[in-house]
C-alpha cells in the first residue's frame, strides 16, 4: 500500500455495528478513522454485526476475528498499529519527512502500543473481566505499579512539550493519545501533563469527526440489540 494506492482507493474500514456502552468510543477502528481524517483520505465502512466476528467473512480479513481491517483497493491489512502507520506514510500531516524524524515517530508508536498499552490492557482485564476476583485483586497492585512507572517515564519524556516528536502533531501523538484514553478512571490523575495532552488532541477536528463516525452506527443499531436482549434491554448498555 503506497500513497498512490490510497489516492486511487477505495478505502474501507471494518467496524462493529454496536458495542456495549463502556466500549463505545474506544473500539480500535477509531484510531484508523482518526488517521484517515488527519490525512484527508475519504473512506467507507463495512459494519460487522455482533455475533459475526468469527464468521468466515471476517476471519478472512482479520484472523483473530477482530476489527478493524483496512482495505485499500484490492489489498487488506489488519492490526491497528500497522494500519495507522501505513496511513501515516501517505501524509506529511502525520509523518514528517526525513529518516531520523520518521524513526523517532516509529519508536513512539511502538512505545504506545507496547510499553504503555500493555499495562492499561492488563488492568482492564483484571478490573472488569477476570472471573477469579481473588486472583485479580492479588495481581492488580503490581500492574498498577507498573503502569504508574510507565506513565511517569512518559510524562518525564514529554515534559512541557505539546507533542512527542518533532515539535508538532504526528502519528506518535495520535497513537499515544488513543492508548491513554483507554486508561482507567483515576490512572491519569497523578499526571496532569498527560491529562492535558489527551484533552488537547481530543479537541482536534479530525478526532471529533472520527469519534462521531464510530458512534453513529451504535446509536442507529441500539434498538435492534435492545429488542433481541432478554427483558428488552441492550446487554451491558
């Protein structure tokens, strides 16, 4: 997928047609939508219904039965970081010219999805999804300590700067902001610099357009899922 392929299109992103309320605004197609909006690339959406994630049609695009998948012309790509990076390569709005500057952005993208996102995801699993509550409560303090240490290092690296790399908004900020948005309530409270960093990038017009585009089908399809749920209530809504 090169810049010419993106310009020729069409560009399609897979996304869920509905998710429970706690996940709305946090499904990872948001990251791909945001990158496309920043790059000024129009795209279409293919919605995947709940219960169809692991059907052959979606598994053919995404072997783990997840979203998103990015399709450009006849070629498809899965894994959010890979999708966002390919989009960034098409636009100086997301990625500066010059090998050193691009390498710095690449390092921060990997820092976001590896060093920072892993403890955030582990805490979410322990806090909300692990059935063995005793085991979760024993493990949680260690992961909280790890996350606090990672956020301290990130805050120190950012310092008083508005952006992580090159003195302006790049794909590094896009991915780091997306990851930090998924932190649990209170996890960012000791780090006012990081809270301001997230708020600053959430205020970008491209982010607002991407968020609205993700949320729209959730609202449109909520009644259908509510009607199919026991007692007439959308599950986990």
